C-alpha cells in the first residue's frame, strides 16, 4: 500500500467476494469510481462500492442519461444486501421514524396542518388541541395505508387497480363516501397545464396503466417514477390522488427491494415542478432524478445504521 485511503486489487476482491481478475477488469472498464493505476496494478478507494451486477439489468431498457445514476443506486443496494440483516430493533426504529416523516410530509404537501411532532403524537393516539378532526384522520389513514403497502410487499400480492383502490380506501378515512371509488365528475389540477381525462375514461385508463406497468422493461426506479407521473395525470379519484400516488410509488420500489422514500414537504416546489415538466413537456427526467436522490438518501441511512 502506497496511498492512504486506498486498498489493493486483492483487498477489494476479498472485500467484495469476487476474483482479483474481475476487480482488474472493472478497473479497466472505469466502473470503480476513484480507482487509479499505479504501475501494473490499481489502487482502489477504501470506501468504494462494488459495482452493481450488470446481469440484474439484462433485458432492461436503461437510457444513457440514467445509466450512471442507476448503477450508483444499485451498487448501494447490493452493498446493503451484503450487510443485512439489521437487528429487529434497528429495523423497527428506522421504520417508525420513516413512517412519521413520510406521513407528515405527504399530508403536508396536500394541506394538512399537523407539524411533524403533532403527526407523531396523533400516530401514538394523542389528540392535538386546536387541530381539525380531518387532519387527525388523514394522519391515521395514511399510516394504515402504508402498513397495508408493507403487507402487500410481504405477501407478494400482484399489483392491480383493485390494490390501488384499496390503498385509496385507507387514505381517505375522513371521506367514507369517496373511498376507493373512481371519480364520476371532471376535475382540474390547479395551476397545471394538464387536464385530467373525463370521468368515463378513468377506469379504462387505470386498467391500461396497470397492465403496461406489468410489461415495463425499464429499470424499476424509472418504471416507478413514470407510473407515478401517469397516475397523477389520470387523477382517478376526487381527492387523495397525491397521497395515494406516493404510496403506490413506494409499493413499486419496495416490490423490487428498494426502501420506501419520502418526498419531503420542504421539496414540494421541486416535486410540483417535476410533475409539470412531464405534463407540459413530456419530460420524465426531473421526476426520475428526484426519486433516485430520495432512494439514495434512504439507502445511505440504512448503511449508516449498519456502521
């Protein structure tokens, strides 16, 4: 070793469980970030991640502009998979913290007035004085909907429009007459260029959207982001489309082994801009990049918990 902060090809091979020759090939192909040649060998940053196994993407359509993004994310995911499992206590703490933050942000984006701390209190069964019953019910409904999504993933339940409607039924706890029912009136998305389809078109468009997602050969993150954009464009329900859509986005990610993500309330302006870029310019890239960043943040949180 001649450089601090670097390891040899042999050390990297042992760390990643692959052959020395495979590590050298990855270095030659430029697939190990920060690797540098020294004489006839290579030095590799000690914190470098093993490049993602490209065989997992065989048959997938990965646009060039997303190739490096998805490779980085999948390297992090494979590193996490190698280090698992977390202890039951670690998993519960991470999940509980995420549930509160996700419920707060997703509801706040739609106008809920509960603070992060108040959301945590409501999810613990405490009533917050001065806050409307609607806000309490939205928090509880979102929590139950996310737990249902977790159960769908655990049971490997096939995705369908019925699943979407069941998630919506839990989200719309405060409006029982509209739960899980596709809208029967025209709606507008305030401030958006896009006009959702007429109500009589919604069932067929949702059926087609779900069917197309099952045949989508894009990278799972790309596919999940694109489904979210199209779902919000259909706007199938009278209310609760944003919250339901973000839950379905997480369902898609979790079914492929990625952690659920939280589009933070502080990032709502960027999130709206991503939606508008797709509706106005048919440009999905901003939303794909946002989802990638959120997934990366969550993966790093899990890796940090594992030390």
